[in-house]
C-alpha cells in the first residue's frame, strides 16, 4: 500500500458511502484508478467489508449484557447457533472464567430485553445467566 491507498482507506473509513468521483478528486486520480485500487484492497483483505454506523436515534436502544454459564462448558455448537437466530444479539464472545459466553443484546425496549432473556435462558444446555443493563454509554470506540 502506498500513500494514495492510505488516503483512499482513510476517506472510506470516514465515509464508506463517498462517491467514487468525489474520492477520485480528493486523491487526484481517475474514477477507474480509484475503483481498481479499492477492488485490490478488498481482494487483498485490507478492506474486509463496509458497515453502518448508527446515529443518535439508534443509540437510544437498550443494551444488555447476558453472561451465560453452559452445562457442557462449550462442547457443542447448538447454543451459539440458537443465539445467532436472535437478531438483537449483536455480539457473542467465548469467555474464560466462571461464565462461558458474554452476549451483548440491543433492543428497542426493556420488555424486548426481557423476552430475549427468557429465550436465552430456555436454550437447552444453559445452566445459568447473569444479566446487566447498560445505563449510559460513556465511551464508544466501535
């Protein structure tokens, strides 16, 4: 990657929806040259994908952390497969220590958080959960 690739990557990181024409003008290349560089960075794994950054309206959603203790201590994939089917589960980490899974849930209401908690607790193989609701987000580097 050269300096131009770095500038393209920085511009896409700031605004992944920037028009190729505007990006090309910013880095002083043709639209096609910029498109080829982006395609190469995608192919080489420098750019792994594009995402949506939620605005302040979405930030008002309720976030809960569900720490899950599994009876099988992670010997099967069925629990994670069941969690993947819940659209409000935005992250799931396998943990060391007392709990096996650290599940982040985002929903529109506390009632929905309660429904999701019941759904998670009912998954076969889950022995216990501890749930904590976020009151205020003070740092967000995602």
